[in-house]
C-alpha cells in the first residue's frame, strides 16, 4: 500500500498505487503532494486520504471520516509530523523531528534500513525491494528554516 518514512524532520513517501484485496499494482503517483502550501502524504486509500487533506488544507469545514486503513500525514513548518487517523475527528497527534518512524506496509522495512545505516532515500529503495506494495520513484520534503520554505526532491 505505501512506504512512509519520517526522520529528522524529513518526510519521504513512495509512489506505488495498488487496489483490492490482492493489492494489484495499478500505477504510480506522487503520494507526497502540496495543497495550499501544506505538504501531505497518505497511506491506505489514496482518494479518501487526498480528499481529507484537500478539505483540511482548504479549511472547508467538516472533514470526511477516514476509514481504519487510511491515514493522512502532514509535515508542518516546525518540522513536526501531524498524523490524522480513523476516529481522530480531525485532531492529529504529532511526532517531533528527532523521532524516526515508518508507516504503511513498507514503513517498518524502511525504518529498519535507515536505523541500520542507510540514508533515508536508500532506505526507501530497500523497503521497496522487499515490499511488493511499495515502489518508486520516491519523493521527500523538509522545511528549510534558513530559506523559510519547503524543499522537495525525488529519485526521478
């Protein structure tokens, strides 16, 4: 379904889309996206997560309810990670920049590779070699305090 890695205030995500119980590969799209100057990624059902992020970024009022399989992650300007999950009612919990954590089917693999010494982008590639539901290209974003802007890059 997804590989998401958050470490040192940097958020990384894969691009593979799959669907159905068999998680059939259906193509790729950057799961790391910007809406109104805010940066998000999704694990689980992309369309539902994207709709939630869109409504959150546009402050449209009532947010769609996330299901148990869909989580929305937002990298904040203070480099914390806000996590929106099922049952959270639009109120996220946060991870601080000094924390490293992985989400999605390939998240624990990417985290293990990173903690084992791989650079974050390489950790994503290693996870995708093991997890058939994850794949590149891989995208990353961090907030640059000096430039006062988000900086993005990818493997493509």
